[in-house]
C-alpha cells in the first residue's frame, strides 16, 4: 500500500495485464464502430422517412406519373435516390416498358410490374437494415467480453494474494478495481448498441410497412389504368 | 457503386461524430478522475490516529518538565541581579569618591570665589543630573539583560519542544514496528494453529466448545521441542489428541523467516489455545 499511489483511470488501464488491456481495446473499438453505425443509420433512416413523406405528398397531389418519373431522372443518374421513389421508378419503368409491347397480356404486365417492385422493395429493406445485425451482436457480446476481462483480472489479483501472509483489502482492491474497468467498458459499448438496435429495427419495420402499402397502392393504380385502357 | 458514393458523406459524418463522442467521453472521465483525486489522501487516517494517541501521552509530561526547567532559570535571574547589585555598589562607591572630589573642588572654589552657595548648588545639580543619567543607563542595561534572558529562555523552550517531538516520533515508530511485529506474529500463530488442526485427528468424544491451552516450545528452525498442556479441556482424550497433533506437525518451517527478536518474543515459548472449529457435535 503506497500512500502516494493514485488510482486514476489512466493508471488503472495502464497497469492492467496485457489480456485485460486487449479486451479493453476490443471493447473500445466495438464501441467506436457501433457508434459510427448508430449515427449513420440514424441519418439514413431520418432521411428515408422524410423522403417518404415528401414523395407521398407529391404522388397524391394529382401530378402526372410520367412527369413524376421524369423529375426523378436527374437524381437517379447522379445516384442520390433513396427509399420509396426507387420502388415507384422500378414499377413505373417496368409497367411502361411492358405496355409498349402491344402483344403482352395485361396479367403479364401486372406480374412483371409487381415483381420489379418487389425486387426494389427487397433492396430498400436491405439498405434500411444494413449494419443492424452488427449492432445486435455488439449489444449481446460486449458485456461478455468485458466480463471475461474482469474475471481474468480478478483471477490474477487473487493469485497475487496467495503469496501474501497478511491478506488485506488494500492488496486486492486495486486489482479488482482495475478488472472492473473492463466490465464498465463492455456495458458502455453494449447499452447504446441495444437501444439503437431496438429503435432502428422498429423504425425500419414501420418504414418497410409504409413502403409495402405504397407498393400495393401503386400496383392497384396500375391495374386500374391497365383495365380502363383496355376497356 | 452509386449507393456507396452517396453514402460516403454521411459515413464520414458518422465516423467523425463517433470519434468526437469517444474522445470527449475519455477526456471527461480523465478530468473527472483528476478532480476526484484530492480527497484520496484520506487513506492515511490510521497513522494520524496513532500520532494523536502518542501526543496525548506525552502532553502531560511536557508540562512538569517545563516547570522544573523554570526554577533553575529563576535562580539564574537572581544571581544576575546580585551581580548587578554588586556592580551598582561599586559604582556608588565610585560616585562617593567623585562627590568627595567635587566637595574638595567646591572648597577650593569657596576659597576662590565669593558665590560659594550658588556654586555648591550648581555642583549638586550636576551631580544629580549625572546620577539620573547613570540610573537611566542602568535601566537600559537591565532591560537588555532581561531581553537576552527572554531570548535564551525561548530558545531553550524551542529546543525542548523539538526534542520532545523527536522523542514522540521515535516512540511512535517503535510502537508501529511493534504493532507490525505483533501482526506478523499473529499471522504465524494462525498458520501454526491451522497446521496443527490439519494434523489433528478428532477423538470421538470431542464436542463443540472444547478448547485447551498448549505450551509449545520451539527452536528457531521451527522444530517443536516440547509440548505440554497448560489448561485442560476437561477431556483427556481431547487433550492428548491435541498434543499428538503438535508432535505430528513436528516442524513449522515458516518460522525460519521470522526475525530473531520476534521469534524470541513470541515463539520460543508459544502459548496456543487449541480451539478447532470443525467440530460438528
């Protein structure tokens, strides 16, 4: 027990054994990466929700669909197109392309259009839920990694205790405190990841439901147009 | 490809945000811990307590010492005063001689001058003035002497205090060392007791609460030289089993690490209460 020994956070980390330090490093990296994904997903999903609202408003404003398609041409070529507009463009493109071939049956046109929209929908789903699985695994695994570091640190601190005749709290306390830093870091990485995962997966689900509803509405619109055109 | 290009700015933003967040958190933790540092010296109250006890014990000793030291100083003072008195007397004698001379002078002047009375008066006044001057000088000297005495006294007091403090510190250190020795001795005693318990075979008649006091004679190698029972448990089988356990243990090698003075004090003749804890009945 040195009286001048300070138990600052840095000394706790730097005096830990190599394995515990490694564990801490892994947890820090996991935390950094998971926060990158949290912010990234947050920005993306916010924008997707906003785009959906804007596009829906535009769609139901009674605008001509061909014009709506042409409006998006610019953005599509520069690659800044996201969310529900992609579904609309995929469906409309397929629909107009199939309709120009006069020999095609209306049923086949409908099937092709729906398939194209389904593909676009699947792609959007993938974009919405990208990285969420990483967040989930950080959330579930990092407490265990931290616990492993702690257990290892406590083990070595008790092993040191075996060589001492007089076992005082002061001989074990620094080691245990050192080891507990690993658990703290694990929880620090895990808690935001759990929260973010729950929130983002719920949000992605609701957005996808919105997209699906829109796709259904669009296909019913195409269906009406096809049959009124035939009649 | 297009998706990647488009995703890059947001990715950069999120990387920066994450790094800033972590850097800020780490900085906050470090500053927080550094601010929390000052209360840490609280760890040492044990030593402070020991000091307090020691000082309390020495405090009454200080007072009598001071009183005994005060009396010789008083004697010194009176001596000096006597010396001063002697000096004064001498001076007075000198003054008397001077006065005589002055009187002679006055006589001469009486012969010389007509205004004898005025002269005499003047001389008397002069003499008085001289006396006053001398008295004033004397006072000054006395004051200086008193001041010097005071200073010497203060120095002595300071020295005394410093010595007492040093003595108290030494005593405190000795006490601490003793406590430590006792603690280590206690740990070794515990070790010996547990070793004896290992070698002990429980007689069927042993019951909870049975205890006997053993006198174990040891040599510095840790070997048991002799065992005897000081106070019996009331059960001779138990007593004998305890004795047998000590004899079976034969040697406590750990005692070789004990300092010789500690060994002489605690382990040469070790009184051990044999009080096994694993009795179920």
